C-alpha cells in the first residue's frame, strides 16, 4: 500500500482478529454465496465500483473476475476495497481494503472453482469461466459496523489496520 504497510492473507487477518474476520465472513456470506461491492482504481485515479462474488477458500479471500475494466484496474494497480452487501434487517456493515494479486497456483484455482460451483449448485463451469482471472484480496484495513436495526443512532464501529510497527516486529493497530 502507499504507506508501506504490509498486507495479510485472510487467514493471517483471522488469526490477528478472529472477531472481525468471523463477523466479516458472516456479512459477506449472509445470502448463502459471497456478495460484495469491489472498488478499484481507474487509470485516471478515480474510483470504480462493481458487485462481485468473493470466496473464502483455504484461508484466502479470493475472487474470480471476468476480463473487464475492474480486472484491468487490479492488474495495473492492485489497490481495492471490498464492502459486503447491506443486510435487510439492520445497517451492519463490513469492509476491507488492501491489495490484490493474481493467483498463479493451479491447485488453489481448482479449489476456488469447486467452492464457487458448489455454492451455486453448478456441475460445470458457466460460459467464459475459464477466461476469468483469480485474484487474492490481501487485507490491510478493516471496518466493522454493528447496529441494533434500521435507524440506529448509535452504531458501533470497529476499525483495524495492520502495521509493520517496530523494525523486525509486526504490530496490529486497532
């Protein structure tokens, strides 16, 4: 990231803050499949936002992304923000930011594809699936908002950021 901060795999994030990772997974998967809005950085520096279906597989936050402007954004500038779809019952929210990179492992791609198909009850890939890149979304920052329902005037926000801290020592910052 721009400030030199380290980014973590989902598993490392979960080990650092299991409360936030578990709540985030719950909000990302609240509809049975992973659903979120992915923000990327356009070539001109502006934001771009699209819905995606993230996956959490093998302690990694992953996303298959079709050839598109958002995929081009991630290839050029890996910075991203991922926000879970809003729940129907309240105004809880979860988002993470960090950097994305293409996954080169055939084994991880096969595991992610199997999870994607299973979540959707598919027995074979949809058209164009093999053309999609698999990205790992590594985590630097997180925001979790908890509310008591719609119109809650006192939402509870928990922010978290991973920082390298002292030389030779990694320190989470909350």
